[in-house]
C-alpha cells in the first residue's frame, strides 16, 4: 500500500479537535477530500493525515514535499464519545488503512493511560508491507496490548496469522468492554456481527464510517446512509445501536 | 358564517349603464359563482376582519401584476411554453405567461439552487507540469501563497416566481428545510431571502400527479404571497402576505373580501402508501420496475426537490493558478454518487439506486425534517423514458 503521513503546521490558526473527527484537505488546483485526523488532540497547532493513494487528491498528495502549502477545512464530524470510554476496558479493532482513523484515539489513550483500564489493539492487514505505523506500533505495545495479524503473511512473519475475526476469541470479551472498529465496510460489518455474537451490546460497539463527503456540513447528501443519517454531521463515529448493522457494510 | 357582516359592492355593467349593487358577502358569492354569466367589471368590498385582500382580474390585469413586480426590482420567473413543453423561465414579456398548463419540466430549484453554481475563486501559485502526475504545490516561503479571492459573491437577485403550482411552492419549503438548517447555505439564502411567490392554484392534475397523497396541494404559510385561481373568465387573486397586500393595493382596483379554502385538484389516479417505512422499501422486489431503467437520471433532473451535489475545483490550463470552486448537481442514479476511495460503491445496482431515491424522498426526509421530500408533482414518472411508476411500487391505487 502506498501511504503517506502528512504533518501539517497550521498558520495563524489552531484546530481544537477530538479523536474521530475529520478535515477536508484542499490541494490547490486539484480538489478536496475528507481525511480523519490521525494526530493527538493535545497538539492543536499540528494536524497529521495518513493518506492511502487511491483517487485524484490522494494521488496528488503523494507529490507534496516539505514546505508546500495546502488548505484545511474542519475539524468536522462527531468525535468518539470519550466520556463513555473512561474507566473501562477498550478494544480497538482496525484493518488496513482503518488504523489511521484510530491513531488519534490511541495517542489520546497513551497520553491519558490512567483513565482507561485494559486496552487492546487488534490490527489486521494482508501483507507485511501493508502495515501502517510499523515502528510506532512497537512503542504503543509498551503501554497497551497490541495484536497484529496478517492474512497473507510471508514465511518470515513471526506474528499472528489469519483475519482479525479469528483472533477475537483471544481477547477477554465481556459486557462492560467498549469496542471501536474501523476498516473496509464489509470487514467492519463482519467484525461487528462477531462482537455481538460474543455477547457485546451494540451500544458498546463504535464504528467509524467512510463516505465521500463533499461539503462536510450536511448540504450535499453524499454521505447519507441507511436510516437517513449523514456521516458528516451525525458521524463519522456511530455506535452500532444507532445504525443498522447491515448499513455498515452497505 | 365568517363573512356575513361584510358587505360587498358590485359594479355591474348592464346595457351600457353602470350599476352599483351593495349586498352581504355570502349573497355576493352566489353572484360570483355565476361570474362568467355576469360581466363583472370590478368588485369593491370592505376588507374582511382577517385582512385578506382578494381581486378578480382579467388576464391582462394579471400581467400588470408582473409589470409591477418588475418595477419593484424582481426578476419574474414564470411558466412559458415553447415546443409543447412548459418550463419556468425569466419572462421577457408579461404576455409570455402561460397559465394553462399542468406540469413544468423544471422547477424553482433550478433558480434557487442552480445545477452549476460557482462558489468562489482562489488563487494559488500552484503549477501543474503534468496534470495529475507531477504537481508542484505552492510553498510557504513569504506570504501565504494560497489566497481565497472573493471574486464571487452571492448575487443579490430578487426572484419572483409567478404562476407556479402549489406542489412547486411546497418544493421550496423542502429546500428551505435542507439548505437553511444550521449551518445555513449562504448562496441559497441570498437568493431565497427576498423571494416573492404567486401560486396558481391547480384545478386538475394528469395521470402522474400525486399531490393528494403527499398533501402538497395546500400551500403552507410563508410560501405564497399571492394565490391565483381561475374564476369565471378571469382570475381571482388573493393575498397571503403583507407584500401581497401591498402589491394588490398598488393596482388600485376594487377588491373583494374572503378567504376561500385551498383548491383540491381533481386527479386521475390516487395512491396510498406509507411514507416512513424504510424496511418496506428494502423488502419489496423492484425488479419489474427497474428492468427498463436506463439510468438516464431524468427522475432526479426534473425532480423539484433533488439537491444532492458534488464539489468541483476547476482551473484553466492557460492559467492554472486561478481556480474556481463550483457546486454541481449530482444524481444518486450515477455510479460515482456512492463511490468511495478504492472503488467501493454502495449503490451498485439499478434496484439499489431506485430504492435509494425513494428512501431519501420518504423515510430519510421524514426522519430528518419531519417533511417528505416528494411534493407529488409526478415529474419523475412523466419524464421517465421508461415511465417507471414509483407509486405502484410504494403503495396501491385507491381511486
């Protein structure tokens, strides 16, 4: 996967954001696209965005060099309800580039480690080269439990193998646990279904949905999801009880 | 009787003599019903207690209302006929006004929320050596190189819609709910603020109309300044707002008092369906409806409430530093509507897109705005090349 993390310094402006929110990144002359903020909310003068090369804006963003100027619109959307996470066990499940949406939350947890009980990150990808934040994950592992699994691992890979759903049983899942899921739509749907099978209440499962939000303020209706909710205004973070589970993968 | 203490004076012409007749209003209404037989030149009346002004005007006088609106600085947009199609257009001459029509192919939406609307321009020192491949972005040395140039400001136009049907007035109400909900859209708001609406009440619909099902034959308060209806050989014009009062008063013609109920149009077919049933739409089999669908998106193009849009940044290759950002209308019938990075498309089939349109119009809108997004104009059926009738899919025929 061709990913790039941009660290943006905000000029004459501070972004007071919370984990889970997103911004519209404007590349002059190219266009705008939504990306979730991947940096820690404790530093409002900088914003980090992890971008996977996919379309026009993401391709152009690969050519950004240090010192270049870009535009930012945001922060937009509803963040993770951190109050509900405090004092509880937290399970973070991410697949592929989905880890980018959880990085801000992970950094927040690391900075406020005492506010949370046991924290587990279960991260799945296909190939070893698909893993994002490889070096950072090692430092995260000193403070939270990290499980990395590859579905198409090479012989040299010494870690876990298989899909994330294969390893859910290794996590102590109980009713008071809060789970946060982010990945491709179909994977998020299957993980949510698995977690419910393990006895988690849908109110305690949070997903971060992806849609191609154009305006970010609820006027273009491009991020409408089943149930009539707008991902830009009502989300992108939803609890699985707020939306139909089918809607996650639809 | 509401108006029995109100007296009307009729000025009748009889054998070249002017006759003034004073009578209680209910009796006057009896006369009114035979308006075609009696040559009413002008009707003079005391104002009723609720302050509604009503005039009976021949078509020429209706046109003088248009001239008066123009004098007040309004751009009058009214139905005009060209090549068997009636469409809303800026009137070049009041005589182009078409009052004898059932449906128009476009809607007030096309003037309040144009299909392509430049939002602003910005200048950057970006240079594009090979578009999409090698892009040099401006650098932050020196002053901020990306400047938003307010070369575009929302136009301060005063739009007057003249002679639109109640369903179209209701479509403005729905667009208001969407575009003026916080944060309000400044471009829409600028066009909407000074808007004047004269509604031509509908007597008869065609086989595609469904205003009775969605109750859009009634015009809610604030969405009509004037209500016009056919009466005898002329038109009955009554005011529904202060601006309407002022406009009618400016004509200095005689007036009648009254507050007739909204006209209920005669429809050829009537249907009943549940507007909030999202699961029901999902469960039903739409294959027999979408089989002939060509995904031409006529349904969303002619719909007076479809507002989904895309944002585009465009620059000229001659001057790549000058970028224009526009809002462009988007249709849920197109594949790119629901596509996200990586190519995942949520609405993959014709059936999914057909159902999505209906879900957005009915359960989603009902949930978000407590108002259905369908105003019952029937344009999506009438202008569909395959005549796909969503009414049959959603409900059943009751009349």
